[in-house]
């Protein structure tokens, strides 16, 4: 039987506790997800995003660990919503782990049905990188957030956010990236958060600069920094449903407004205004129906204020957390008047197969990440945005758990850097293998009409074949573990998405797998967008040799 909640920390160094490095990598990344320095609520197995878990229960966690330690190099472990359910003999090119989380038959794909099944111990919410064991702390989303704000700066502010104020809410595992993303672009960020512990965590890890005493103090700090064109992030403990309408009424000069609360889950991810955290916890347990109704009313007020800022001239966008969808359910009819961040800023990158490429040093030694940072700069000497990001990340990013890095790379670039890392492991330049993965938020791995596939050129927003094909081709190409999830990012019923992870252990076999998987994975983004009619994707396919049958439509 499981011992229940206990501190979990991934092993470091070169000592194996499993039969091979792919199994060891899966074990360490599962444990890293639950490191107290990484997970939001590790005792409950919750990594981030409301209730995104790494395992269904502590018994299941222990069984996964035991299975990984016994797993042979020609076997595959199957994990069903956070519980190990079988081991089959496959072959050395197969993934060592296949994961499926939260997947429900469409007619039953509702929060109510999911929660009923979850309460019976039959499923869990895997979010994106929680249940696929490749979460790397707040850093995992910070560059994507940085890229969004950088694009706004390029389009509207001469390349820098200096002299601007960004207003947002949420400082959890995802939202905590926002203040640093804004200040790295030179701007001022006012970040509203209901949970003092979340604010203190972002202050401790240097994602957030300061904590205001109250709303007036927060406004004064932001206005002073804006006037001085000084980068600054300010946290305010308050409820966004109260603060944003008040700031709108007061004429607060927000240039950019967004949100990263966990509004995708109105029961567990959003606190209704007028309730303290303690009162919210009691109501959530005693009357979840009333809680959701009150949360949606608060979300509607929050969203209405964002639309008000848009009407007043601010740049307003949704960061893919279903705030707009929940606001509409809360009675606000104009919820979708502002766009999601993907069609607004990121889709041109997706058309090139460009997206989040992350890696983790299994040695636990930050020097290995410093070495890989140098390698990335050497491999792409002319990529100025990449150089700016890597330098800034090296100076400002505080590691959580195992040292890690993320950057955005496109088709051809990912395979090139992955093979470089594998050679570095083989030569001893790196002390131990490197885990290479990505967020599920990528160019060819998600069907999410409120986020990654919002407003597709051909209207194919809800077609979910693409993430399934992504998982299948990455399995065929030799990924170390592959996952298919439902509901991550935007909530149950609103997305299907896939993840993959590869291990660079310095071997010839690893190099062969890396070359294939890190080509097929971003290649899915190219063909998905080419099929949807994006000319840039068609050009990329032609330029870089991605084979697309002519009669695809």
C-alpha cells in the first residue's frame, strides 16, 4: 500500500535505478513534476492548472515507479489516466510509456460527467504537461508568453514595451510566467492574484518583482515605472472580478490586457469575488453547483471589464484559458469580442512548425543547461530573437526542480539541436542524458477551437484528427514516451492534444530516434497548416522537403 503524501524529488546524477535511460528519464520526470519546488499542490498530486495531476493516486504513483524500475528495453508501460494498467512486450524502437489522460467519448465529455468519474476513482485531469510528465515549472510557458508580448511590442510599440502597462490576473503555474514575460520585453505588469502563497512563490523565484500594499499602491507603482520607462512587475492580492472593473471605471491607462487564471475549470480554478479562499473552499465542497454559478458571474464581470478596456483602446487578448467561454456561460454576450493569442500573434510561427522545444538535464547540474545554452547559440548564430531569449533566460530564470530550458524552434531546427545534445552526452561534455520534450501547445499537436486552432483559415477548428495523427507518428518514429489528453488548457470538452518526449542518452539508437521524432513532430505542424490553406506552410514544406500529397483536399 502507498504511504500517501510525501515529499518527492527526482534523483540526480548518473546512477540508474531503472534498466535503461529512457525508463530512468520517465521516472525522474514523473518525480520532478511532483517536486515541492515545481508542483502547485504536490501532496494532492496536483502539478498546475487547477487540478492537473501527475498520477491518479499515491497508490498509482507507487505502482508507476515500480513498473518503470522493472521495465525492459523492449517493453511498453500503459498508463490510463494516471494509473498503470499493463506492460506489453513491444520492441526497442517503441515508446517505453504510452499515456492517455481524461479522454471521454464526445457525448459524455462534460465537466459534470468527468467529475463524477473522477470521484469514483476512474480518471484524472492530466492538463497538458502534468499528466505527461514533462512540466518544468513556470519556465515551461514563459517563452511562449514572452513571444506573445514581443509580437505586440513589434507591431504596436516599436519593438519594446517600455512605457506601457500590461494588466492581467493569475500567478499560478502558468500565469506566473506573465510578469517576467512583460518585464523581459521592457514593460510594466500589474498582476492580480487571489492567493497570497502564489504571489510569494513568484517573488521567491524572481518571476515577480514587487508586492503592492493595496490597489492604490499598485497603481502608483505602475504609473511611476511607466513614466520612467522602467521595466517592473507588481503583484496585487485581490480578485480580478473586483479589480478590473474598478480600474476601468478609474480610467487606468492599461495598454495591454489579458488573463491567465485557471478559468477553464470554474469549480477549482477560479475564486468568486466576495469570497475569501477559505469561504470558497467550503462552498466548493458543500454546494459545487452554486459555486460554479457564482464563479461564472465573476468571470463574466472580469471579461466585461476586459472588453471595456478594449473599447477604450487597449490591446486585449485571450491567453487560452477559456475565460471567454466561461464568461459567455455566465451571461456576458460580448465575451468573444477580443481574439485568442494564437490567431492574433502566434499562428505565423505555427505555420513554420515553430513552437516550444524544452529540455531537462537529468544530471541535476545547472552547468549542463549552461552548456546546452551555448550549443543552441552556436547552432543558430543568426537567430537574434533566440539569442536574446537564451541570454535573458540564463540571467533571469530560476530553475524549479531539475534544471531545464525552453526555446521556440521550427521544422529542421529541433532535430538539429537534439542531435547536437546527443553528441554532447556521448562525448562527456554533458554529465548525464538530456530529456527533450515540449508543451502540448504546439503547431501540430492540438485541436482546441478556443486556443491553438481558433479561427483556422479553412474552418477546421474542431477537427481532432491532427493530434491523434501526431501521437501515432511520434510513436512510430520512436519517441521515448507519448501521450494523448483531453481538456488540457481550456477544459473538459474543449480540446484534444498530444505530447511526446525523447531521451538523448548519447547512443546511436537515440540519435536515430531523435532525428526521426524531432522531424515528424514539427512536421505535423507544417502539414496541418498547409492543409488548412496557409501559404507559408506550403512554402516551408516545399523549401525544407516536407512531403505533402497533392490531393489533400
